[in-house]
C-alpha cells in the first residue's frame, strides 16, 4: 500500500523521520509518497497550504500521514489543518488519551488510570469560519450544526465504542443554552443510541464535563462532542496524560483519512534533534490499525511502552535523574525493543489483515439530506438592524412597516429582550434583532418577507435576516432572554 506523507514544519521533518525509521525497521508494508504542504507552500502563493499535485496525490491514495504544520499569521489564510479536514470531509476526529508509564501526571501518581477516547465532530460548528461585521461594533460568527453531519459522527462514535467494548459513551453539549444547535446534536445522539441498546449512553453539559474530567477522569470512556467543544475538551484530556506530546489524532472520513500530530511546530527547538516523536508515532499506530496492519502496530506499541518503562525519555518528560536522549536515539531505543513486552498495557499481537485505502472515485459531491419530519412553513422573520436609537423609538418605526400580514413581536439586543418589556439596566449595542411574526399564524412566503425588508430598509440599515421556520408544531427558532 502507498500513502501520502507530509513532513510538516518546524520539528515536523525530524519527528516524521524518526517515525518512518521505526516503521521501516519493523518492515511495515507501506510505501510513502511525499507531498508538499505547509508554511512554505503558503509563502509560495497557495492559499490552501497545499500544491495542486499534493491534493491530487492525497485524493488518489486516500491516506495522509502528516506532521505538525504552521499557518502564516496575519495573511488572512485559513488553517491548513482545518482546511484539509474539511476539504476531504474527515467528519470524525478521534483522539485517545491513555496513561503512559514514565509520563508522570497527577493521576498516574495517584494510581488512577486514564483511558479516554474523544470523538469530535470535525466539519461543522464555528469552524466554518463564516464571520461578518454587522456594524463597526458588532461581529457575527455563524454556527452550523446539521442533522446529517451529527448523525454521521455520532454513529461512528457508537460503532467505535461498541468495538472497544466501552463501559460508557457520553455526549458533551451545551443544549441548556444553545437549545436548537446543541439541542439537535443531543437529539441525534439519543436517536442513534436506540440502535445500540447494549451500550450505556448518557449526556453531560460540557462545563460540568470538564470539571468531572479533572476530578474523576477514570469514570469516562468514550465522549462525543461538537467541533469547538470537542477541540477544547481534547486538549484538556491531553493535559490529563502529560500534554499534547502524548496525544495521537486520527481524522476519519468515508473516502480519505488523515493521521497527524496535533501539537505545534515548536520552531524554538526545530533542527536540534531533541523533539519528542511520541504523539506522531501514536497517530501512526492508529493509521496502521486503520489499514489493518494490526501486527505491526502491536509490536511497535509494545516496544514504545517497554522503552518508556525502561526510563528512556526525551527532554520534555520523564525522570529528571536519568539523562534525556535525542529524537534519533529515542527512535533507535524503540527499534531495539521490538519483540519485548511491557509490564502493563501490552497490546495483543493480531495478524495483519491489510485493506485498501484507495478511495472511491467520486463524480460529484455527496449530498446529505434527511427526511423532513413535517411540512415546513414560514411564520415570521428576524431582521437584524443597525441603530443607536432606544427600543421604544425603534418599535414605533417598525410598527409602521408591519402592514396587514405582520405583527411586531419583540425587539432584542445581544439576545436579551428590550421591548415590549425589558430593563433600563440592560446595556445596548448598535445592533438589534427585530422579530415580526405573521398575524394569526397565517403562513407566509418569501415575497412577503422581501416586501417587509424593502419597507423596513427605508428607516434602517438591515444587516441580515433569518426566516422563522416551523415544521408542524415545532418552532425552528429560539426565544430571546426574557421573552
């Protein structure tokens, strides 16, 4: 099998060289085609951080193994890491956090083992990076949570938990506040849970989840979260086992998958041959298992664990009374320990059953659409307007534009209702949400909305609008605080 390899920036080439040396010494049956990605590619005018040839190669091979990469700051370009994950729809980010012998943490010293798998939705949420300045004082970021995207990653998490024979699968969320977006994600979680009756499924509000993770991490097994919350919780979990230097990452898609180290490029130590390759090696082992190379993965992981138990370490961790080794020596120590078993956590040697990573050639973009639960109707509109007037003055003007189809329901500022009721102690900014609904719940069409928009634009700059959709009796919009 042939896979694409991107060595990365900073310490990337050094740690990638160490990992590939380990793989080659273990006779891992892979060929490697190097692709050009990262900072120097940005600097040469490719705004997506990869050359066209690199994109073509990755799409033809189906697997990318990459080192850490830097996105130039202040140039308006998107993160190469996020771009790669989203371009190839690697919808599930898998990070496994396990206590490692020789990596001292609060929990290892207390004899509390950590073995947590975080499954993070990888495509949607605020990572769409869709942002606008509505006024000179007000910025907006759009957050997309979709039913098909949520079902895709959640079902993968349940399948992974089932294969792992997990004790528990937990959904982390903030549905108590974001009732529609996180509410949809949570709804999908329990919808999929019905297909796996043997798994204990529960949910925890994400702030409570973080508190519980740093007090009793051993009570969690598999956790599935939305993109931003999953990113934060993943790094928190990395801290439980010694940091990002021990955190592998796999980005799984239907056609293309990416395996990478998620730590930084560490330019301050680049070229000194002292970087720790463990995270990239663990990510590589996830890749080998994904490809069915389970025997190679187990032998290498057992050698890594045996090496750690022997006290061999790089400068960033380990027993300070034992001199650290450099990157090359760390890799050579692992190679020398092939065939040896650690005292704890030894992996079972399962014969290889290699599959093929070559993706299906697609002729068009896959469209993910679920069945509507009921007939959709438009029942109103939220108009986001710019104004530095007070709510009563705004309401008086809005009522003149309501006509015979609309009624002004409420006005909110930063999500808090300020009309028809509110408080003079609520600070205001110069952007309001004015909500109109249809009279007697009569259905509206887009022409009605456009007519109201045109009328209102005579008094206000309208920054944006959102339709108030309803499916049967289910409202597709939230209420303002205090409404």
